[in-house]
C-alpha cells in the first residue's frame, strides 16, 4: 500500500479566519493580511509565507486522487501552493 499525504500547514479555514478577524478589524487590515503576518512571524519555515486557501488544499487532494497522478507514489506534499 502506498500513501500520499497532504500537509498544508497554516490554512485560512473558517477556524483560522475567525481567530484573526478581531485583530484585522482592530488594526484596519484584511483577514488575509493578518493571516500572512501570523504565518511570517510564527511559522517562518512556511515555503509560501502565507496561509493557504482551503481551495488550494482541496485542489491538491483532488490532484493526488486523479488517474493522471497515478505515478505519484509515497509523496509527502509539505505545502499546497
């Protein structure tokens, strides 16, 4: 059995969005700006230096399920963007 895993890291999910909404309002910034600052300050090893969207994560999951990805075996996808 071969297992491919998707490890998206910080993702702008509903939970993460609600966590940073108040800060965004207080600072007059968008949720995306605050999320990016959070990732850069607290997850500095992030390859893309921002939170991935849930759509980006979903697209990666769809990819590894496609017949066209049949040659992808034992893959660890560290970021979905």
